């Protein structure tokens, strides 16, 4: 086994970008289907404050917000990665 066969997605830039794009798309989709998933799972009444986000939920919540707000750029990035993976990566 050589060092090049042990590479993970962290060390390969195209794989890292693919994983990040998939995470952003997945988190945005989950937030669209179940909006309270990353907010602690509690439905808040009007006037209540949001619960503080902690741990991995902060990261996932931020990814979902990026997916919501930058959706044209994320979809362009996904399209470019599909072309790269299908036709250019060998």
C-alpha cells in the first residue's frame, strides 16, 4: 500500500469540495423539510427566544443557512463538480 492509495477526501481538493457541497445541499434540504431540526427540535411560540446552538448543530445550521442564501452559487458549484467528476477526473 502506497501513500497515494491512502488519500482521503481531506487531502484531495475536488473530493473535499464535493463533500462540502453535498453537506450544504443536504443541510439546506433538511432545514426546508423540517425547519426546527437544527433549532433543538422545539417549536417556539411568538415572543420566545431561540435556544443557543452548541456543538455540531452550529456547523450544520450554518451550512443550511449558506445553502438557503447562496443557492444559485451552490447549484452552479454542484453543476461544475458534476462535469468535473464525470468528464475530467480520470
